[in-house]
C-alpha cells in the first residue's frame, strides 16, 4: 500500500472536492434548462386526478424561484452519486478488507433504496393523497376556488419524496447494525412489536394528517423491516441476550 503524507491527503481531498463542485455546477446549469420538464413531471400526479386544475403563481418571482430550486434539486441528484464515489475512493485505501465489504454494498444499495422509496411515494402515495385533498377542498360548504400555490405544491412533493426515500433506508440500517455486531437477528425479532409501534408513530409524524398516507408509509416500512430480517445473521449476541 502506498503511504501518503498529510499534505498529500489534503491535496487529494481538495482535488476531489473541486471535482465534485465542478460536476455540481455543470449539473446545475443543465438543470436550469431541464427544470420545466422536471416541474411538469412532478406535477403529473396532481394533474392526473385533477385534469381541469391549475396552480397559482402568487408572486412575480415565483417562476424564477421555482426554476432555480428545481435546477438545484437536479444538480444535487446528479452530484450525489459522484460525491459518494469520490468519498469512497478517498477513504477506501485506508480501510481493511472487511470494512470495504461492509461499506461497498451500502454505497450501492442506499441510492437504490432511496429511489425505490421516492418512486413508491410518487406512483402510489401521491394519487391517493392528492385525490383526497382535491375532493375535500371542492366539497367545502362555502364557495371556494381551489388553486394551490405552485411553490407550496412542489415543496410538499419534494419533501414527501425525501421522506419516503429516507424511510426506505430502514433495512440497510438494520443489516449494517447486524453486520457490525450491534444487533442480532434474534434481538430484532424480539423487538418487532416495539418497532411496529415506532413505525406507526413515524408515519403519523412525517405524512399529511390523513389515514391513507400514514398507512401507505407504515406498511412498506413494516414490510422492509420484515425483509431485513432475512438478511440479518444470528451471532454471538444471541447467546448473550
């Protein structure tokens, strides 16, 4: 293994950070031109359940801020895998083989699980939630014009995509704790009832105040917990429990 001085480590780190920033800037510029399509894509679940609907631009700068925020979002989506790769390339030479075998699958599975969670929210949760809100608002007992603010809608949609993406990291966290010897499979099975209660509480806090969206987050998390038990190992912790 080639040894490096502290100065060489800092120089390599600086080079990798600059490359990451450069990729982000390029992705940000590309995102500026892609943002109209991205906005149309994110608005699609609402328009499918509300064909005659419209979003409200309440300020002169709304169009600018929406386009810029979507460009930043696109830039972060593009740069994150590159940044994770740069981080891995920087720390991997100093890791033992066992540590590399643990971290490498995480770098692959974490983005995939995040995409899976976001896709579940987009294609399964959004139609139910938006249908519920539209029907509730249009059934108001007083004359009302339903026209959600475009910035509020996009902020809500992006936040929910992030919530589901993070929530779908649960099996990865459990398997990681199991591989490093912190949590055995037998102990996780014993904790099942408490985990289910915790999942229900998390779903109630993170989702809109309606039962459908809470169930649609709680059930996949429960399923992911059960699936993670398949990949967990029984070890010496079982004998100590």
